[in-house]
């Protein structure tokens, strides 16, 4: 595996995190076809891993590279900031101001923003925490590498397991038999297989498909595949539907 290659790796979560797992891009550092050390090229949505963190992966029986260990975290400070929902006119200027100041901004969902200060000098980090945020905004997390690894250990399932290859009967849904994908220009087997996997992995994806919002599922799939979340346009609404209870 060449060092300039990028690979999709699988990070599994313990139950209750909100997603069964994520598929960030990573760059091999010391790896071969069976796995090894990789450098993350994405911010994660559900756990405080950032671009540059090093993880160890093993290739599972399903041929996917699964994260089995976090090896090293980038120095820096990760802030979690809550803000009122549906206020894009306020969020975007704040995010752009932070980016222009040399900070990285990740937006896992409406109402929550992460600010990554890589190797930020301690006094400037304090200034960041104490800055005048807009009304209704609040810094709710301040994570150094020790705090980040604690959250990671609580959320991530490091036991490699085959990514689910569900039969149709597992969910009552089979992407290849859904004519709506063809109407959205999706017909290649690889993309249909990925959509099927997402429908099995995340109940919200299946609920969104069953609500007829196939375009939202495609946008969600594109967003989680983006190597640099800063390139993504901000969300103005939720993409996925909550599954019915019971």
C-alpha cells in the first residue's frame, strides 16, 4: 500500500452513541494490505477524533479496515459549542471568522459546532474559550488530548467485526430492488451496496428511505465521505428521520 493512497476505514461505536459507526478517509503511514498505522483525514461526527490522529487498523473477514486502537492524538484543544438551531445566518459568519483565524471548524449537526485549535498556545486557547460568543451560544466541552481519549474509549468499539452484510429479511428492505434509486441516477452495484449497508447500520437512514427522502440519504452519504468537512456547505435542516419507537 503506497503512502500517498487514501483508504476508507471503519470506526465502530458501542450501542447508544447514535451511529453504529463511521467511515472516515485515512492515509497509510506504516501499513500493508492487512492493516497497520493510518492518519485520519476527517473529523468524526460522533467522537472527538480529528485530522492527523493516528489509529491502527486490521482488515476484517469482510475485507474492510477496522480501527482497533488509537495510537496517538494530535496536540491541541477541541471545543464543543452549542448554539440555537436553525440560525444559519449567525452560524456561518462565526464559523468563517474562526477559520480565518487559523482554526478548524467541524459541524456534526445543527445546534453544535466543534472548534479545533491544533497546537494552539495556552494563552490563546484561553482567549478562545473566553471569547464573546453570540447570545445563546455556550462552550460545553473543552477537550485536550487526555479528555479526547477518554471520550474515544467510552464511545468506540475496538473489537474488529465484519461490517454487516444483511440479507433482505433483516430489515425488510433491499436497495437493489428500490426503483427510487434509479430515478435519482443511482444504478451502479457499489453505490447500491453502500446504501444497503447504511440502511442496515443506521436506523435513521432506513427511516429516511421509507419516508421517501432518498435525496437526503444521498446527501448524507456524500457528507460523511468528504475528507475535509470545512468544504461542506452548512446544513439548514436535518437530513435523517428518527426511526419509529418500538
